[in-house]
């Protein structure tokens, strides 16, 4: 009886593998920086809605943790150790580019919204910097369109505020990809990192 149940479960798992591999993962990222809100929201939906994960991370906490980790590593390893680690990181990043570009090519951008309110307290400077920020946004997504699939027109907005010094940013991005493509990218990444370690 137990053997029969185990066999049935095994058959069901094998039969569901294609569905799992070709299932779509949806990731929504919202970042907001203003005087009222400073947080990063991440929502992941996978396996036809059976798996749902949501989290909110305060941006201040995220930056503080990153700075503390860097300072701790610098104290522990010193200049020479830090330089060696930096070289190792560059090597790993160089070998990981193929797997990253492979995965990026499979990603579909469904929603891109990036709004920025910017002011320097001076009208002339604000106008120049606002134009520069907008051109930078356009350049980023023009480059991104060559390596991924943009299924939407990015909403890139920069609003100059001439009366005061301020910077407020709201970004919302939703992407989808096949779970199987993510698995292949991870396998490629693991192989490339192994080559770096063996070298």
C-alpha cells in the first residue's frame, strides 16, 4: 500500500515537472523615497499563484547594513586583503556576465514607472540637472531594451521644483520570466563561478 502511494506521488511529481519548469514567475518591485516614505517593496508570485512572497525593507536600514558590512570587511582584511577580494569579485562578475545576459534576455518588463521630483533651490541649476536626470533615465532603458524584452513603454517623468531643495523618487517595475529559464541561468552561473575558483 505504501509503495503504491509512493509510486503515485512520484508519477505526479514527474508529470508536474514540465508545468513547474514552464510556469511564470512575476516579480513586482516598488521603491519610494520621499520625506514621508523611504522603503523598498518586493512581491513575488510563482507556481500559478500557489507561492506568494511579499516584503518591505526600509531604505535607511538597507543602506546602513551595507555600509556596516563594508566597514567590517575593510577592518578585518586591511588594504591588501580588500584589494585581493575586489579583484576576485571583478573576476566573478566578468565570468557571470553570460549567465546574467542570458537571463536578462528571457525577462519581460511589463510595467516601468519612474517618477522623480527634483529641486536645487535655483531655477537655472534645477533645469539643467532635471534635463540631465531625464536623459540618464532614457539612456538606461534604451540600453536595457537591447538586452531584454520591453513589453511596455517606460513612463519616465522628471518634474523640476524651482522653489526648494528636494529629491523625491517613485519607481515601480514588474517583470515576468519562466522558472525554467531562471534555473538554467543559475546552473550557468554556478559553472562560471566554479571555473573562477579552479583558476
